[in-house]
C-alpha cells in the first residue's frame, strides 16, 4: 500500500468521539480530567516524529485503521491523539500485508458516502435535472457553478478542422470513443499554450477541449439509423467547417461541406445538445437532450475511478490537459469501466422483445461471462446514478418497446439474484430507447468524465508532487554469483 505524504483517505477522516475499530473508546475524546479537550491533539509532523516514521507512513496507518485522524477546524489540518500515538509507539510498527487497491488520495472534489455521490458537498443526483453540465464542470474546476453569462464553450476553427480531419481517416465502423481518442491529440496540436498550467489557462483549455470532443464527431444524417441488430451505422467523416470529407462519403455520412454548420449555431448551444446531435440520427427526439444533459452531470466525476487515477498520475508529472484527457480516454474504455455500457448495449440489442430477456441473460451466464451493467465496486444498495437516469428514460418514452426490453432484462437479473443495475446499464438503455448510434454510451461517459479528469488535474498541478508508487518485488532472488 502506498500513500503520498499529506494525503488522507476520506473514509478514515474522524470528526468526533467513538470507538476503535477493534473496540475501546478513543483516548482524548471530549474533555480530559484536567479540563483539556481535543485541542491537545498533535499535528502530523509531531506524530511522525514520536513514532520515528515518515508522514507518508503515518497516513498509511490511518488508511489501514491503525490510527485515528481528526480534521482541524480549518478543514485541512490533520490531528492525532497523543495517547494513541504513545500506545502505538510502545507496541511497535504494525505488520500487515498491503491490501488490494489501497491507494488513497486526498481530494476536495467528490465524495461517495452512504451510497450517495457528492460534488464539492452538492448532491450529484439532485444536480442532474437542475444544473447543466457546464455549470457542474465549473463547480468541479473552480468551486462555484459556471454562470449563465459565462462565454460559450467552443474550440477554434483550426482545432475543429484538425480534429475532424483526424477522425475522418478512420474506418467507417469505428466507435465514437475510438474517434475521441484520435481527436484529442489533433486538438492539442493546435493549442500552442497547452503547457500553461495555471488555473485560468487550464479552465480555458478544458472548455475548448470538451467542445472540440463534441463538435469533431461526425455529423449524422437520416441514413445513420440503427440497423435491425441494434447496431447503428457509424459515418466515417465529419468535414471541417467549409470543407468536404476526403474520399467518397459512406452510407449515413453527412454530405460534403457539412460540419459545425450542420448544427444551428453550435457555439451558443449546450455541450449536451451538440453531443446528442452527433450521437442520434436526426431528428433528435424531444427530451433527449435533457437526458444526455443529466447523464453528463451524473458522470462528470466519480472519485478515483481507474481512468481518473491514470489521469491524476499524468497530471502529477505535469502532463498538459490534453495529455491528461488522452490518458483517461485510454483507460475508460475497459470492459470493467466505461466500456461496460457497450457490452450492455450489445446485450439489449440481442433481445428483440421482452420475452427474449431470459435467453439473453442465461446465455451470458452459461458462457461464464459478466452481465454488463450490473453491480458496482463502491455502492452496496445500488448505483443512485442509474436509478436517476432510468427514471428519466421512463418519463421520456414510457411506452417504448425497447424500454420494455430493458425492464425485462432488469427483471430477469433480479430473478437470478444479480446485483442492481449501474450507470452503464442506464446509458445502454438510453441509447437503445433513443435509437443512438452504437457506442454512444461510451462517448457520453468519456465526454462527461473529461470534466472530472481535468478537475483532478488542477489539484495535481497545484500540489506539484509526482505520484510515484513503489512496487513490492516478488520475482526470483537476485543472482549472487
């Protein structure tokens, strides 16, 4: 287990009296016999000195439940009970093998507690439907909601031209997430100030980058509708503004000259509206943009998910914002992460009617495969994001035959005692019900989480300390000859 000095796991934060995990009251709680209260608790530097260890080791004891940490009145200072420190000093250093995934990082961005999700103290589930994605991104980046009078998010014409041309060279069956992975470095190449890492510069780059992700995806036409198997045709190219796509346009592609101009004044429209137009063959059904907006808000950050950790590591060594997002995009498509929504899309597509749900779920189980879109590492009673988005989908299309299929799969999963659905299943249901192109769920996930990756990058840029875990070598012994 590794932890950087000055970082404290939120799960171990102590702010009141109680008992040790193993029993017995915390020494120093309340008022002592001579009337001295918890203000006598000592700081991390003194606690480390008394134990003869580094502060990084001190905080690792906190994460393992060996020591109790109290937060000072300023909300940041770490305080430790001197009696508890004395007991540990007499016992000697605890011995325990490091646990799996025991990397802990202090953050002021997102908290997951009691099966709820909070962005800087705001209930993320409540924000969905009340705030826009842009407002929530501003909250994560700066600590306050971006106001309605803030400049609209847009990338430069040069950036759009580069990003659109880069993804246009990909094969026609390329998924949206794979296109985003190509678009980002093209956008970076057009930003000569990308290595400027102060907060205003990073926030400006973040707005441009996320706008570019949406606006560089191909423009869809009516010919891009989903095929009978539920897999939508993916057009190969979206032309830069004023330019025709190279080569012959494949079925479903926009006509030559289409690009940002195909969407009415996209720079003045929300990211949700622009993204929905790139993922849903026209006409975009009423209410879809609101559901995409809610999904973007719900997915903007999620503490230290795998892609976020990767992005933080990149930012900790001063990678620029585009490289941070590229790093996150490389991890988010994993089958146990954002890529699970694609698996759930394919599962739903395999059922043409509700009666097919037992067969589809049963075949996956018989092959020993995971049922994509069910269960989550950090939620015990269920993913609240999925509950919120699924309820919005039901309100959008209560009589949809594809919603009936999704509900049948849910019923079959519960009948078999599977975990509750997660946000990946909800994204897949949204894509299926709304007739989005194949892989749309992954794209919504990636664009949304880019805001979170960049918020975590801002924290790392301010800390200026590389994340450098150490490995425990388990290979053959050294050759002594």
